[in-house]
């Protein structure tokens, strides 16, 4: 059974996408290899670092680090070395060299590129919304959200929600599970605000096996079996067709690419709404 060749974790102490962009560019240089890229944004304490280490220490992993808080970065590097996990610090040489050129010590302030203006606070509010209502923690969020993502487990709903939140969009994501009736609110909002996410059976099988392994569970569990995945995908497809929403296949697509597609569709929908209002 095919397994991922490597897992690359892009780790940042802010909402910057620098580490993820480097990880994506590096992985693209190895076609034919199944390299999974995962993100850990806004790492602010040692507990978060410990969770990352526990999730990666038994995998063929690389940590790409974009952190400016020295104490946390030093702790992360110490834990990585302690567990023989490969790592690469993308900011160390760049900031150090620039410091020598301008003859000035760096501020080492995470998120220094974000200005504290209205747009910044709108972004923070959208991110808080995405985290608060992740995995349908409260169905009432469906009617409050700018858009809703639906799909079975491991179809990128959460990372996509967070990424869209950085674009000031409030997103609720709803897992579709055959044993659980979908919230009625899904059928009470405009279908053009809902996006269904699907992916390939092979991709889901690989990701789910890695997740089971990361949690110390048997990778032959029903959760990762092709039979279960096929059952869930067929169930989700029927729900999405009943709703009449746009269905996007996220297999082999970066989060940014899927987000760009969604944003373009929303732009077209909003333009259409404005035209109708003129008549």
C-alpha cells in the first residue's frame, strides 16, 4: 500500500505563508514523490511545539521554520534535534545578513508586515470565526458565515477555512459523516454560499493512514479503508447534489489554488447579484 515519501511541516509564529510557500516550492522539485505539506500557523507556546514534535517524530519529516520569537524557535530546534527530525530555518540567514548590511539589529517581531488597521482587525475576526466554528461546533454559524465548506474528513476544510479567513472571509466548515444527519441550516441558505470539497480515494487513503500513524493507531482501521472512503464519498456526493452547491475536487491542488477558485466564483456571484439589483 502506497505511503507518503515525506511529510513537510511549515511552521510559523504568525499568519505568514512564507514557510508554506518554501515547502511547496521545494516539494515541486521532486515529481513522482508523494510529499505531504502540512501547516502550523501562529505557534505561540511550547505546548504547540510539543504537539508538532509528537506528530512528526515517527514520520519521514522535515520542519521548515519561519519563526522570529527566539525562545520558541530555540525550543523547537532543540526538540527537533532531540528527536532526530530534520529542520530548516528560513529566516536565520536572511535576517542576519540584512542586519549586517543595514548595521541595525532586527526587531524580531512576528507579523511585522501586518498593519493594525481596520483590514487587520477584520482579518483577525474572520480567523477567530473559522477557529470557533471549525467542524460544525455550532450549526448557527452556517447562517452567520460568508461561505460554508462541506466535505468528508481530510478534504482540507479546516486549512482552507483558515486561509480564506486571511482574506477577510468568515468561513464555517461542516463535516459530512454518513452516521450524522447534516444540520438543517445547510438547506436554508443560498446554495451559492456553499462549496463541496471532494478528493481522490487514493489521496484520502494516504492522508488518513498518515493521520492514524501520527496518533499511534493501526493504519488498517476502517477509517482509512477504501471501502469506508468510497462509502463516505458517495454519501457526500448525494448531499452536495441535494443542496445544489458547487463541487470542487481538491486532489493534488494547493490550498491557495482552491481558495483562488472559490474567490473567483464568489466574485462572479456578487457581480451577478449587483446586475439583478439594477433591474
